[in-house]
């Protein structure tokens, strides 16, 4: 993507449901379908309550620099991403 940012959504659901949702919401980034084990991985990243959505931001060295459980506004995401793009 532009500016070196890449988005990947990870869904924990039935493939057909995810496809339908992606079309409905006009999602234009890559989506992976994962199993329940992904919730355990998110807990390792700080998502103690297993909340979805759960956002993880990695820097250019693939180090986790930000996590957020629950909905995330565009402004909040911009505040995290913009400094990483400098």
C-alpha cells in the first residue's frame, strides 16, 4: 500500500460469511480466515478479554508498537500510524 502501510484483516468466522461481510462493507484490503486459536494469540498480545475487533500495529521492523481492543476510530489510527511513516 502507499507509504509502506499494509492492512490485513483476520476474521474468525465462516468463509462465506466473511466474504459476504467484506462485500457489504466494501473492504479493500486482504482478509485471512483464522480459527479459534487466533483468540489465544491475541491474548498473548494483550487482548485479555478476547475482544473483537482487536487491532495490532507493527512498525517496519515488525515490532508490535500498538494494540487496541474494540472499535478504533480513523483519527486514533492516524495518530498511531502517522509517526511511524516519518
